[in-house]
């Protein structure tokens, strides 16, 4: 299984963009494009369905050696033996997630400022999401934080930091130039005309940097 420290391109299979019957196919395309880890997110999907999708996807990601992270639901990580859970600022604490999963797993946390990033590090997160950098429909209640604090958060936080929020191929160079080493891309991959090619291009920019 790929180590978190070796992960640079983080894809989210967001079921608001992808129809459930297409999930396996899209994940294969993402894997072929070189993504390093994948999160399953289904904000408006019931728990039973989301658990079934996770169970269908996990053999695919496991064969590729990629961690599969579930958004919000440690009980799914526990039942399907996923590699990790991602939570937001208003979700369960890192400790509560670990207690519910009841085995070693990755736990990531969304952060929207340098102070929140530092707090997540103290709390025991394995990695953080930092953003949203740009306006994005997946985070309509959060104002974009821009690029100005990317270098600062990398100086102060000793965890893998995945910048997130409105990142696409046409602004990825600017995000990297501002100091980002790892990124999360959602619609920029899922809505690309060729998902695999888009992921390959993003991965090349990240590895070149």
C-alpha cells in the first residue's frame, strides 16, 4: 500500500459528480492516470448505499496499492476495512474516529486557516486538507482563502498538506508556485473530457515540482 508521504495527487470520487453505476469505471480511470489516493464522498447518499459503493471500490484500489479514504463515516471504514477516514471541522474528533474504526488507519482533517492546520496537527491528524483555495461548489459555505498562506502552512505544519478547493489544470501551476506540494482535485478530474489524461497531466506537474 502506498505510503502517505509518497502521495501527491489526491482524487475525490464525489458522488454528486459521478453516478453510482459509473463509480468503478471512474476509479479505474483515475488509477490509470496516476492518482496516489482516493476519497469516496457522498454527502447526499444514504449510509447503506455508500457502504456498498465502498465495498465495491476497495478491491480495485487495493489491487492498485492505493489507500481508499471515506469521507465522514468511520463506521464504513470499520466494516469495509478501508485505509482511512476524512473529517471536517464540524465532524467527529480525530480521537473519536480512531475509537470507532478500532484499528490503525489514516485520519485526515479539513482545515481553512493556518491556526486550524496547527490545531489538527496537535489533535493527531495524519494529514490535512488546506483550503478552499478558490471558490468551489463542493464548499459553498466557505470563502476562498487564496494562495497567500500556502508557504506559511508548509513552514509551520509538519504533516502532509493537501491543498484543495477549485484546483484545476489551468491554475495548478500557480498553486505549486505558491508552495503547494500535494493537491486534491475533484471536478477538475471528474468533469474532464478525458479523466486519465487530466490526472496524468496533474501528476506530471506535481512530480516535476
